[in-house]
């Protein structure tokens, strides 16, 4: 589903060259819940940005859903991102002037769905995170945990191939963090692949697989649980969408 | 998608009301100032009779003697004709229509003794004048063709004078006293106010049209005075009106209607024939002796209907607009950069660069249209100001549909141009920078 | 204590917004200076001395239509009436009135031969009776006035025996200063001696190159149309006459229409109406433009301050005083303004060369460049002050907060 081989990313300024990722390789399969950890400056964020196609890389190959990302132009990458990836951020990144409905609507607008389908999807997504009653509220009227749930609904509404979560509980107190984590696990069990970047070892332990990045390379590659049968997984996703 | 972008633009305007108002004011002022100036220019330069402007010709003859010249016009042709020339070329039957023309005026003496006499400007012309210049009649019609040869005291007045003297009733057949002479009214014309007053650009380009029209053939009989220019070059003893009629003084105007190039060519030949005939009796002795036919558009250009002050103002107003636009670019940069985090989110959620670019251009266009509307309002205010400043232009300063559309188009075009760079900049920024911490 | 180097490097990092302000200041400067230059030219034009007693003069037109068998006695009776009115100093019949925009002109020469060779100078021809000079209020600097018996009343080509000309025309025709007593040639064998010279008298057309070249003749034309000029004791008396004179003249003889009763001040206003309108428009353009530019600077500096709040806080935390911060922004603005003005001066010169080329403009007033520079600096400092003040109030505590 996602396969990175020998990715290299170098940041250049006039004076210094920083190797953010060097010979980075990783494969993620459908249905997995992968936690990516590492000290700050290790290249976690660069990994996340490259995975989300927000940044390009210098060499190596990145295959996403059988497409070679380095061969795509901005329009194609944006389309792919829009259809295949759901983003969740540490600071939620809800758009402050849009109400919950309109926030969830953002990726669907770029997808080009009809008004009717968008409405259906938004309502389903908000229902899934338990916030359908507050559709007309502005983000500022919600607690942090609720805001993150909206962000998750926004990421899910387009039925992406996987969720890309960047410290999803970093800005939350422990109770809310636990709730959000539970929600993510639930979503994963219902079949959506999740890649989560975190520095919280405890949180990472709850994922099926942990990847540790140090100095732009995977330092430790371990599998905690066998991967579910991919075929079975996709059927489940289809069922959820119908519901 | 457009409606979505418009909705987002509206939200963004609501979020940055001060910055947005500054931009709208900047664009509005730029458009307001340049539209005011452009309107005056456009109206002055406008073809006053588009259907016929290329068929109506003003006739000029180079009648100077040897060694004399005229530095007032570019081609040195005198602006007006002598009376003998106006009379002689009137014999040509080549033109479809033709008229002699002289600016004059009278004391109008009302019938009732209570109303005091008053002065009105008038024009001495031939019967085809009204047809040539498409002057509409309210009552009656022009006088008979034969009156141009055998004069009688007939007159056409305009509706304003008719209102004043006859309460707007059909006054055809009634009497009008001009000085000591009584004239019979044969027609009343509707309001007719060409701007510029193309048929006589010697006496104020934007003066009012005359209210009284009498046959040119009456000139020698009632010694109709000239209210326009009288230019002489020759030393002649001009002691009486009859002397003036026979002199080389240039004080008459002449217009012909030549519907096509063939007729124009034939007419030029006729006139050249006339000139060589005159040369035999000692006139037209200058080496440049000849004829110049200028159509309405050329005649307006020759007479510099648009003053040079206006060209300076057009230049300045476009520089003004440029400053307003540069200002707007600066403000847009500020506004868009403030929004960079949101753009980052949108990019992460799948918006492509071109979608972000278009969204921001829509944003700018909305501001542009609002600025354009403000500019139109300011432009109207500006025109009101121009009317009070230049009383003689008052009738021609108004915006027509073309100008209104032009104003919005300039506002839109200018603001989109201004928005290009900021929009390009914002759609190129790396979204990941704004996603980590907001 | 100006820290130019860090400012420069900061400016280089914000290339586009710096460039925009520079461009804006440059164009504004060019427009303001050229606009003011035109305004100044028009002002000079309008404040030219007319040589007349402007505020005491009123003029009117007479259009008679009756049987004018005896126009001469009619004119004499009119003038007798006018001169006898209380508050009137003098009155004269004239064929044209200075600054009225209509009248007669002719080419004059210093010899018959010169006239035949077209070596003529254009001059306004003012005809009136012996009261004409006193009524106009022009100052005789040489020679004598017209005597009563020199004045001819005629409808035909007159036999003029004496002329008074303006100093300007005298200097034009006789550069050696010996005009008095010389003959002036009008062509066709007409030659008339110059008996007097007046210091100055404006002509009828304000934009005519021979505006100051005028000839006065002792002659009254007998026509249906004529003009009278009346000199009152003072402005008040003139204003009073404006309302009265038409009625009095019509009462004396009803077979005519009186039009164009105007004060000389009004004639002057009308003569320069296009110039004063141009001045008004230019003032508006200049003021609006300065305002827009000032607002633009306020907007962009405010934005810069907002962007650099954290940096400002850090500087404060590291010991910069409020005055240091204020000085930073003001210096930055002075730097930008200077660059803008440099470009602006270039543009102004270029623009002016173009304008002068296209529209035959009078010489550009170079003194406006330093004045304009000063004004632009003041505008720059005034508009940077408010946002800079705000920047200086940023709390040093911001440095330690994460926003």
C-alpha cells in the first residue's frame, strides 16, 4: 500500500546541509496501526511531510497505492492526498471561521462530490466521532478533545486509505488524550490504516508496530502483531461506509 | 467550486475588515479618480454623429495671397471661408447635401410689451442643414429650397425658445421679431445639443446650440452680423457690410455631405476647377492654393477638442491608479501571509496549488468588484465636481453603460493583476511549515 | 546609533514588500512634484498683474436694435448718464475689454516694408474715447493721453491720428527704448504715431502669446453692438452698480438689450476658470495620493510589526529600550523612503522631460525637488510613527511565551 525505498531528503541553506532522511525505507500494509517515534530532530516530521506528499525528496522511491509519487505533478499529488490520506495534527488545525460542518466539508469540496453526497458523508463522519449534534458550532466553542474529534471526522469523511496523525494527543490532557486514542483504535479496528508520529512511548506501545527513527534512519524494526488479512479488512471498510 | 471560493472570500473579508476596507478604498479611489478623468476625455472625444461623421465634410480653401500664411492651424489652411467663396461653391451640385453657415445673434422682441427684449444666439444656414446634421423637428419643417436663392424672412426655432415664447404650442405660422425685422416661423426643432458642437468648433467647443435658424440668403438683405471670428489678411477698405461681403475676410463656414469616395473625388475635382477659374481673375495666388475636406472626426482633431490638460490628467490618473494598485499588492501580501496557516491545512487536505491560487484570485476579484463599485460612486462624485469646475462641460459629463462596464473591468483587471503575485506567493509556500504548530 | 546593517538585511529578507513601498514612494513623489509644478505654473499665470484697477471695474454689452440713426448721440448720452452716477469715477465706450476672451487683434510693424514682409507683431486693438485710459486705470509712463478732439466717432474705416501702446509692445518693436513719437504701420499705407506708453495692460486672451502687447486708439465705432467699461470709486460702489446699471441704461433708451453685466474680477475668474479647475483637480489628486501612500505605509509597517512581535519581544528581553525599537522602525522607514525618493527623482526628471516634450510646458521648477523630498520624509515618519509606537510597547515577556 505504501512503500518507501532509500528515501533521501537534504535541507540546504547557504551554510549548512542537513540530512533529514538518509536511505530511509519503510513499508506499511493495509489495516496496520504504525507508530513512528524518535527524538526531536530525528526526521519524524520530515517523514510525515514526505508521506503526506507535502514535501518532495531528493532521491529514492515512494510508491503510494501503486503510484510512483516522484513522477506526479502538484495537481496529481494533491488529488492523491485528497483521496488517499487523512491528516490529523497536534494542534487540530481546524479552520477557525468555519463551523464543524464546513470544516469537515473542506476535503470533500476539493474532491468534487455533489452537495448531496457531501452532506451525507459529513453527517456520517461527525456521527462516527459523536459530534453530529454540534454541526453548526465553531471550533472555538469546543474543548480540545472535541476539536481533535472533529479533525478526525474531517480526515475520515473522504474514506482515505490511511490516516496520518502527527502527535494527535500532544495538546490534550490525559483524559481527553485517552478518549482520542480510543477513537483512533476503534477506527483502526474498523479497517483504516493509521500512521501516527509521536514522541510518547506509552502511546506508541498501543500500536501494532513501532518504528523508531534516529538521525533520519529507521533504527529498530519490530512487528508486534501479525497483520490482519488485507482482503477481510477492505470488506469491513465497505460495510462501515454503507452504515 | 466558484460559489465555494466566493463563500470563503466573504468569510475572509469578514475576518480582516480593516485590511480589506483599506484595499477597497485604495482601489475605489484609484478607479474613482481615473474614471472621472477618463469620462471627461471619452465624452469630449466621442463621435457626436457616428452614422455620418465620415460623410460630413468641412470645406477649407487656401485663399491667402502670395507671402501670407496662417500659423494658427497645423496645415495652415484658414478655418473659414470668404463670403464670395461660400456663395460660389454653393453652386456645385456634386454634394448630396450642402450648407453655408454663420454664427450670429439677435435681440428677440416678444409680442407682449410686458416681456423685455432679450438676446439669443442664432445661425444663418441653408435649408438642408437640418437633414445633414440629423436635427429632429417637433413642429413644421425646414424652409423651401427656393428660399436659399430668393430669400424670405422665415425662421426655425428650438423647443426651448418655443416654450419661452409660445408656451410650447405649435408656433408654426406665427411671427418672431428679431430686432426690427419680423420672421415667420416654419418649424420648431426638438432639443438638439451635440457635444462637442462639431458643426462650429470656432466659438466654444462645448457651447450651447443656437435657438434660432434663419436662411443664409438673408445675409446681404438684413446685414446679418457675424458673432464668430472674422479673419483678414489683405489690406482692403472695408467700410460697410457690402464691402465685407465682397472682401477677402474669412467669416463663413461650409459643410457638405459626400456619401462615398467617388462623390468626394468628384467634389474635389469640382473645387479644383473652381480654384483655377478664380486664379484667372487674380485670386488664390499662393503656391499652396487648394482645398481641404475634413470629416467630423478629422475636424475635431484639427480643433483639438480634447484640451492638452486632459491628456496630462489622464497620465496622472493612471499613475494614481498604479500607486493604488501597488498599495493593494502590499496589503494583499500582508493579508494572504496572515492566512498561510489555513492554506497549509487546505493543502494537507488535498487542495492543489492551482486551487489555492484560484481561491485567492477569487478573493481579490471580490475586493476588486467592491472597489470598482466604490470607484463608480466616487467617480460620480468626481464628475459632479467636474461639472461645478467646468461649467461649459456640464452637459457632457455623465457615465454611460460602456463607461460603467469599463470601470468595473478596470477594477477587476487591475486587482487581479495586483493579486497575481501575492496569490502565486501563497500557493507556492511550503504548507508543512504552518502545520506543526499553529 | 543607527543600526543600518541589521535593518538592511531584514529589508533584503522582505524584498517584495520593501520594493513595493519604494515603488509607491517613487511614483507618489513623481506625481506630487510634477502636479505641484503645474499648480505653481498656473498660480503664476493667474496672479499676473493686469495693470488695471481690477476690483473697481465693471463692464457690460449693449445690443441696440431700433432705428440707430443717431448712435453717436446715444453713446454720448449713455456715458453722460454713467459718469454722473454716484460712486462712478469714469466710464468709456470700448470695442473690447481686457480678459474678456473676445476682441480684435492685428499685426503691427515698424515700417511699411516690414509689414509687407510679414514681419509683424500681434497686438490687441483697443478702441475707445478719451476717457478710456482713466477708466481702465492703466499707468502712463511716457508721452501723453488722448485729447478730446482726437476721438473719432465712425462706422467706417477711421482716420486714427494717435496711438498709445503698452511698454511690452514698445520693447518688442523698439528694443532701443525710443518708441515714443515713432510710427506704427498697419498695412495698406496706414501709419499712426505713438504718442504715449502705458506701463502695463493685459490683453483679452489669457493664453495668447501677445497677451501683453496692446494698442489703444482714440476712436468709437458706431455699431449695434458695443461695450462700456465703468470705473467705480471702490469695490462696494462697483458691486452696487452691478445691480443697477442695466435698469438705468434701459430706462434711458428701451430699444436695446443689455447683457454681460460683469465685474472685472468675474471676467478674470472666467478667463482662468480652466486653469483654476486644473489646479483644484491636481490638488485633490496630490492630496489623495499622499493619503493613500501614507495609509499604505501604515498598513505594511503594521503588518511587519505583527510579524516580528516575537523578535521585538526578544530584543526587548535582551535589553533594547522602547526608544531603540522605535528608532529601528523609523530608521528602516527612512532608509526605504530614501531609496524610493532616489527612484522618484529619476522618474520625475524623466516624466518632466516627456511632459515638456508633449505639451510645451513651461520650464520645470527644480526647487520643488528638495521641497517634495522633505515632504515625503515627513509623510514617511508620520505614517511609520503609529505602528512603530505600537511595536515599542511590545512586552519583553512575549519572548518567553510560545504562541
